[in-house]
C-alpha cells in the first residue's frame, strides 16, 4: 500500500530508509520548536500558543508536501522570516503582531494564486542550470555556518564580526562544553558516514544529546540560560494543555489592531513575499539538485504541488498564529539519509504533531546536538560545485557570488538575488544573451531585484 501511495521502489528507496530520513529531518529542525516561540514572544505573543501554532503549521505543511507533491521536504516557520516578523515589522516599525500575521496571510493567498497560475513554476524553470548548482552549494555553506553558530563554535566578534570559540573563561562549563560536544558529535557522525552506517546523521544527533545529558548529570555541563545554553534533560514527558492556542488562533482577522496605511502594508507584504518566494525556490533547487531529483533540463517534476503546499502552509500558519511557514533547508538532512518520497515528509509531519504532546522532550534537544547534522549535510551539498563550469567566467563568477553571498548575507534569498543580477547583467553586457537564450523572466526578475535594493 505504501509503495503504491509513495512509489518507493520507483524512487529506489524503502520503508525503513524513508522513516529514518523523516526522523532525521525532524530532529534537525526540532530546534525551531524552541527558537520560534522565543523570537515571536518578544512581540507580545503567548509563547505556548506560538509553540502549538508552530507544531500544527509544520504538521499541516509537511503533510501537504507529502500528498500534493510526494517529496521528502519538511515545512516549518522559517528562520529569518520570523526574525523579520518580530524585530523589523513589529518591534522595529511599531506595528501590531496581529497586523504582521495579516501580512503573512495576504502573502500566502498571493502565493496560492501564483502557484495555481504557474507563475512560481515558471520562475523555478527560468533559473539557469549553473545558478541551480550554485544555489545548492550556497545553501550547503549557509547551513554549515548555521550549524557552527548553533554549536557556538563560531561566535560574534566586534573586530572581525565572527571568530572561533575560545575554550576558556567563565562560560566554559556551558558554552565551551556545548561546543566541544558538538565537535565530538561531528567527528562521530563523520566516521559513521565514512563507514556508510545507515542513519548516521540521526545517530549523531541522538549520541551528542545523550553525551550532553551525561555531562549535565555529572556537573561537567552547567546550563546557563543567559548564554543561550539550557538544560538538555527533559523537564517532563507529556503535556495535554492545548488551551493557549486560542491566544493566537484567528487573531490574523482582528482588524481593530491595524495601525498602518495601505501603501505601508503593501510594502510589508511584498517584503515577506520576496524573501519567502526565493527562500522556498532556493531550498527546492538546492535540495533537489543535491538529491538528483531535477530532470535533464534542470526542472523539478511536480514542482507545482510542492509550491502549492508551501503557499497553503503559509496561509494556514498565519491563521494558527505563527510567522511564514516554508520549506526549510534542514530538509537536506533527511534527503542525505536517503529520503526520496512523501513518506519521509509524513514521518516528519507526524513527529511534529506528536511533539505538541511530548513538547518537554523535544524542547530539550540542544542546538549543539543538531549542529553536527547541519555541518555534515553542508559538506554533502558541496558536491554540486563540480557541475559548475569554471572555465566559462560568465557562468562561474555569478555562481561564485551566489555561493558566497548566502552565508555572508545570512540569507538564501539574498544569494539568489545577487546571482540573478550578476548572471543577467554579465551575459547581457558581453553580448551572450542570444547565445544563452536568456529567459525573459530573468530580465524581469533582475529588474525587480535591483528595485528591491533601491526601494526596500
């Protein structure tokens, strides 16, 4: 039955592989269950309500991906988008969080229309193969950087912006030990990967977490909430109190909180629209390219279903009470474990739903335990760099700019924007527009990207 529903044999996979891949994807993105409520609660939203909204939105979106597109991609409230929601729209511009949810809802409706009318699919197919490979590599570097930051192996520095962790000082028992455990976890995961151990990324997460528990019990690791280092021992097992969801559910339609002009509202919606559109396209391109899912023309079969699932998740997530729900780059960890069908997504979706009940357990998974997974997946995604023709500078330079911009700008969307602009302008100026048969949409998008930097 499952083979018929998800075409397992057709995609050269099996039940066990898909289940392990789904668990891996979930464990890698599970940190969002702790991070998203912490970020959005700064706007005045109830933290428990946001946690439940996060789990339900992720469940709905990931299930939609499974049955509308049969792909192993996971959806959850996106990092970066939640920060824009909280720190720019609400805290920065003084708008209410209800209005911010309304902007996300409006963005989702627009995306549904774009998905049904092939606009997003056309944009996906218009992107040159070189840039698709570059996006995959760039996302790999980006999520490696995220992993290094989550582990506190790379930290902020006033002089150089970032630097490596100094394993000394008063924070050694918390930050330092966490970073060391992440290094050990990365080594263990790498060794298992070299030995071709099935489920090595998932095992790496669990083993690192267990080491953290042992260190906390023995007093080697000391939680320090002020430093972002929390207890790794679950405070309990289950919680059936779902009443707090009423504090955010449906608040998107509370028009009494609107304190903004129509033009300003359109600007906010467009900003959400822009980042979500190209974060999603970037993730689909990068993960699909790495998994060999793109066809000979660089197109992703059933991409319309994938984009529609993403749009529906954004809309439903806003109604539930969370920032933009989108396809997350951490999906690459499940794909790296062999996940190829919607069964991987269903597994992750069910775990999101279960996490609403077992939230104390999942909230205890520390970021330093999931960091090794992100670092190793970043390595795996680097393989697409071999598909870039570095002998053709008109292709290689935009590809390089795309790759380097993603980790440095801390945004998949910004990397794509810089890649689009540079690729189109370079090939137009040197007179290769006809030779490369540049899709007219590339010109349109290039102009829009330039206007975005000028106006937003």
